[in-house]
C-alpha cells in the first residue's frame, strides 16, 4: 500500500510540474493569425482552384482596401 501511494504521489507531482512548465508557453506566442493561401492553381484542380483561390485572397485583402480608402 505504501508503494502505491508513493507512485501516486510521484505521478501527481510529475503531472503538476509538467503542466506548470508547459502552461506559460502559450503567452509567448505572437499576436497574429495564419491564413494559408491555397495552391490549387496547377494540375487537375486548376479549373476550379484558380478562381476559388483568387477569391479567397480577395476576401482576405478586401477589409484592408475598404478601411484605407
């Protein structure tokens, strides 16, 4: 019974220590968001991918155009 409580205490301490070390890393991230630009502009998907990808880029750029004008 003593071995079980010792192992449980060690596991709890290890979990607490690992969560304490991993938690603050989220605050060190940059305040930006990644928007991928799709690459369906060549190959078999090009007939549908080119207009869709161009529209997606226009959708991302449009707020900048309307705000600065």
